[in-house]
């Protein structure tokens, strides 16, 4: 027993000294990354800046954990070294816990030193550095656990990097396939990206969450508590510990002769083949869309390249064009073809489903313009409108029926937009359908022209108008009673159905953009509106009151893009 304990201590000390340059460079790089962002700030600003970096530094932990696992368990990738070390008195569990203890030290020691250093810049907010240390430790526990598990699934360094990277971004790969393959094949399908981001910690951490909360009281920033991000970090740390336990189980059953092989766990070879192949398909399709503007033709190329290169990696030879491999290729291709056929045939009736108006309590609709309008300077954010009136619901259901029956195949001259419908049914269920650039724009113009959509008008109209102090018009500004007159003209056009924002809601052969106006709402947000010549009340007011805001040295036509009616 004493010999084993002594050997464990020796192994741990050897790991710490042998790889000291790695965690030393990590410490130096971390200090160089953090100190310049803190030194020029007051303590409160420095504390908030550090708090915002909690999640972003997860990317650093993602890379550093993989490096630590590669260094500490590198003997498993070399056959001679692996056999020599495992002939020593230490059991596999002893080796495992010695290396894991060293790996945790590689994170705790430099991060603790860094926390003590940055504590000097935080003064009365010194405790934020301790929260930072805790967040870095929890992140490292997850990534290190996943990296160690990846080590024991494979037999080479390259394979470890490939498996570790795929596991971290597997959910994004699934999201990409859902968006590019499933959505087009299943008409109306909407796949929310949020769950996929949660399942990819690198992305979720980089997107930022709230870890520490500050509030300004009496002119000073005061720490008010912890944010919601800690729950996610604790879950990640728990998963990391579970992955470490699974890695230990694999280590105890690992055959030493697998050192140097691509996959050490033979049963995972088909899983790796499938995921790797689909990853290569995704890369080829992305490159095709980037360079050629078309991805569909690159799917079969990526499938061929991905499948056969995966076999070359797994078999460690380029001689993979055998009858057995072609048989597996045919099975894989057949499974994919069956999945595609099921989506096209839609046996569940997903794409054909249309609710009865009596089933719907309310429906929320939101639109968006085609991307090409962005380049014309006419792009604006999606409009959203919640409808509860039975007549409005019936109109939207009828429009939904038309789109579904024609599957977006409307005459080329008809202007179309994207539309998202979220139905709330009588039983409380919510059903979402999204149709990309295939919904007729004209039936929607009346809905998106309403004051609550165009202006965000809620409640009393007079109170809303009274809360707008001024209105900007291109190259000018109006105040006072004239604000009321202009807003009343805009509201009149909203009610007439001629103020929908976006060129596709207007006949651009007859209606031209007159100008734009923007104004500040009582909630502190801005509204910017494009005024079309078809909005008769607003266009008439602008023409009659040009002297209020126009430069006397400039002609009326110079301000307007089109002729006023």
C-alpha cells in the first residue's frame, strides 16, 4: 500500500513538473488577456467587465482542457510507452486519478494565481475574482471530463481531437441538418435553434449569460447577487464528473493493444462513421453554398468523401474499396434515402395540417422580407402582430390553407414574403408554422398596416400622441402641435391599410417611397417609418407643410424619392 501511495505521489509530481511549461504559458496568456481589460477602469467597471467574461472564457477552457488531456494521457497513443508504463506496480485506477488530479491542478493553480492578481484591480469588489475562479473551475470540469472521455474512446491524438470536436459541436451539426435538409422537405417545419445552443456548451457560454448582478444606487454601482448562469455551470460540472466516471470505466476495460488505432472502443466505430460522414457532408454543402451558391449537388460528393475517408481512418489503410465496405455504404445510403422519403411522403400529415378557426384562441403572425431587399436599403426588422378576433383568425387560417394547397407555388408576378404563424389552440397547445418567401404579401398588408403594428400603439390614442415630443423627417425636425397633426395622418393611413412597412406590401409600379420619419416613443424606443405615396393622408400633410421642416434653399422634389399624389 505504501508503495502504491508513493508511486501515485511520484506520478502526480512528475505530471506537475513535466508539463509545468504548459500551465505556465496558460497563466501568462490569461494574465495578458485579462489585465489590459481591467487596468484602465474604475473598480466597479472592472468588476462588471470581468463578470461579462465568465462565459466567454469557456472557449479558452474548451481548448485548454483538450491540451491537458492530450498531455497527461498521451502514453495511451503510443504502443511501446503504453505497455511499459502499465507494467509498473500502479493499477489503472491509480494512474487515472493521478493524471486527473494533475489536470485539475493545471486549472486551479494558474487560475488561483490569476484571481489573486486581478483582485488588486477590483478593490472593494475583490470577491468578484473568487466568483470568476469558481466559474472557470466549473467550466474546466466539464470540458476536461469530456476530453478525458474522448481520450479513452480513441487510440491516436488526431482521433481524440476529431472526436472531442465533434462531441462539442454535435448539436450544431444536428441543427444545420434540420435547417438545411428537414425544413425544406417538410413544408412549414420550424426548428428552434435555442435547444441546440444549450446542448453545445462552447456556443452557449460564448453567447453570454448573467453571472453577477449590479445595480446603480445613489450614483454608485452595488453588487446585488448572482445571476441565472450559475445553474447552467453547475449542470455542466455535474455532467463533467459523470463523463469522468465513464472514462474510468472505459479505462479499466481498455485493451492496451489498441494504442495507435483510430478507435479504441470497437463498438463506437459505426457511430463515428455516421457522425463523421454527416460532418463532412455539412462541410461540403457549406462550401458549395459559399463558392457556388448551391449546396444540393455537394451532398452526394460530401457523402462519398465522408464515408470512405472515415473507413480509411478506422481501418488505417487506403485500401477500403472492398465488397464489405460497399455493402455498408449501400446500407447507410439506404437509411438516409428512407429518411428523406419519409419526410417527403409525410405520413403524419405534418405539412398538411391546418387548424379549424374554432380551435384557435389566438394566432401571432410575424413577417420578414427577402434578403435581397437588404441591398436596396429597404430592409427592416420583422413585424409581429397578435390576433384574437375570430374574423382575423379565420382570415389567417384561410391564407394558411392557400399556402399549404399551393405549397408556395404562386404566380411569379405575385409579391411574396416569409411568414411565421404561432397558433394557440383551445387545449393550450401552441403550433408553429414557418413559410419562407412563399406567402402572398397583399392579404397581409391590411394586418401589418394596423396602428399597433406600425406604431406600437397600445391603449388611448391621444395619450400615445401626447407622449411623442418630436418627429424627425429626412433632413428636418418638427415639434409642438405639428407632431399631433402628422401622427394623426399616419394613424389614418394605418386604418386605411396603406402604411404596411416594406416594399412588397406596395405596388412599386405605382407607389414610390416619399421619405422617412422617425420618432421617440414613451418607452424609450425609436420607430422609423418609410412613407409611400399610397399613404395619401401622410403624403398630403408632408406636401402641405414642407416649409416646417424643409430647407428653404432646397426644392420639394429633392426631399422626395417619388411624386406625391
